[in-house]
């Protein structure tokens, strides 16, 4: 799943250039032409990072940044400000209201892309990582291959995206609507029950060798990904058998994960 950048910029030429370069660099991009539209976009779908112009109609970038920092759901949202204001006092003001980084116009699109990657690397390392691991499950994002231990997983593109999204947010419960939005896309015409079917197929692939199920169903709420090290007393089926034979696991002890070794 591509990291989502919300580009809030009132100059259409700048939006076009930045949008093109961000998409070419592997990001998903949504655009807004003013501060109020940007705020509405964020309420509809939370991005991974906001690229925010200082001078915007209707609602300034500075004020939008303040609003986002006051809200619990967006308080930690990475924000990169771009502006023609290059004075030190202006840069400090932008950082003081909560911006994570600052780029002065004119700028190189390549520099903006690099700064976005750096901000994401600090805030959400998994969003720019080449490999993602949770317990004994890992996915290689460059080759789009998934493994449980040393066993490769046969996943459809949808199942791969679903597994990736859940692994990026371990322990969090997501309802069907959120999963449809973040995995299938807001524009997809898919019934909510398609989530249940996809989760069932993903479970079948993950647990084919008799390993514990890492996906928890929360009745009336949705699904959560909980690898075995998050569940006290749980280890893989192989580790549990080894513990029974050797007496290695005491009651309540957490079985160790397999780590994140090189992808096969």
C-alpha cells in the first residue's frame, strides 16, 4: 500500500509538478486547493503525511496546522510546510505551530520527495520500509512476497494489501468501512461483506500449517492483527509442541518470535 500524501496548495502549476513527482516516487496523492478543502479531505481520509502551503485561501496553512495539532486523531500527523517565506522568524513560526519540516520556494521536487521520506521515516518507519515484520510473519514490499516463518504465502493482491495494512497497525481494531477505504480504496464499489471474505481467505493462507491465528475478530467492531508475541502465553504451534516436549515454556511465558530474517 502506497503512503498517502495530501497536497494542499492553491497554485495549480505547483500542484501539478509536485503531484507528478510524488506519484513517480511511489506515493499515492490527494490534492486540495485551499485550507478548508484540505481539512475536509483529512476528515474523510487520514493521510500518512500532509504537504501544506503556508499561504492558502479560506484557511491558512498555519491555522490548518494549528487545528490538526489540537485534534487527538491528527496530533501526530506528519506535516511538511512549503512557502515563499524564507525569513528565519517565519520558519520558526511554522515549526512552532507544529510543522515537522519546512521547504522554501523555489524548491526542487526531488528535495521535497526526500524530505517527505525523511519525515515518514521518523514518524512511521513502516510506511517507507522495504520489509515489514510482525512475529513470525513478514512481507517484502519490494518483491510483494509474504512469508510465515520460512513458508511462502500465496496471496492475491487484495489479500496482500489487507495483510500489509493490518501489520502496519498491530493491535488496532478496524471496522469494515475503514478497511474498505484503506485496502480497496474509497472509490471502489465493494460490499462491506467483501472484507469478511478477504479476511477468511487471508486466515486460510496464514494458518495453513496449523499456526495460531494472528487475526482477531471483535464482534460488532471489526478485525485486529495480533501476532503471537502480543498475546501472553502464545507461541507458534511448533514452539508449543517443543515446549510440551522439553518443558521449555512455563505457564504465561511468551514464545519468542522468529525475527525478521532475509526473505527467501
